[in-house]
C-alpha cells in the first residue's frame, strides 16, 4: 500500500476566533481574560478587534443596559458578580460608561505599527486599569499615564489618537464589524458562527471542541 502524499504533513491551521470588544464594556473585560486560553486549548488563535459599542448600538437601534432605569441596578450588580464568578478583581468605575475612541485608536495604531501582540497587551492592560483601578481612559492625561506605565511612547500614542489616519482606521473597523453582524460586546465570530456575550463561553468551548451543534 502506497503512503498517502499527505502523510507527515501538519494539519492545516484552523481559522482564528474573531473577538470584538469595547474598552468600556465590563463583559469585554471578563471575556478578555479567558478568550485566548480557551482558543489555545483547541488549537486556535484569536484576532482582537477594538470597536465602539455606540456605533453598533446605533446600527442595531439599541441602548446600553444602564441607560434603562429598570435594568441599571441589575446590570451594575451583574458586572461585578460576573467578574467575581470568573475569579477576577472588579471595581465599578465611578465614571461609566466612557468614550473609548482614543483608546481604540491607540490599539489599532499599535496593531498596525508594532504588531497584534503589542496591541493585545495594551488592550488587556487598559481593560484591567479601567475596571480594577478606575483609570478613566477617556481622559487624555490618564490615558497618557497608562501608556507610559506600559513602557510605550505617550507622545506618539497621543499623536496617533489625534491623527486622521487612525480615526479613519477605527471608522473602517466599526463599519466592518456592523457589516459582519456585530451589535454588542463582547462579540465572537467563530467559523462564521456568531456568539454574543461573555456568558457564551460554554457554547464557544463546545463549538471549538466538537464543531457545529445539531440544529433541530
């Protein structure tokens, strides 16, 4: 019997998970702490996308949960509860929600000029800073201080978030996210299948382990 021409060749790489997050989303913070590990357990990588929730909400004609009085108190309790359930520190920011366009522009500046790993490191640090220390990422001075703390060039970062090129880069990312069906954060696209919310983790784990679910 002749040997298969494919014998000994490595299996083709499986597509990465697409992870959409906003720096002002508590559930994005929680998901950001598990998404890479979950993907790695199943031989996958993750592509992170910093987006603006306001853009996706507008496209979907939605409002943030805390904008509804009947949902606000519950949502604030659930943010903290969900973080603690995941074993993460959490302190509800005094200023919430905040504008995150500058932080998102820094993410894409780092992504395109220094690589995805540097951008992801910044994203995780930014989410932790906001949801554990109350660092207001919408405040230019506090964002500069965080960038400096991370060993990055604060002057270059500020120039980037003010630069029309990176403004347009973020606009294009938001438009692409909406076109892909993203309407909230965290949002995941896996093999073309959409999953919305941090609480989709068990379904994501099963999808990665065994493939598409049987549809009734």
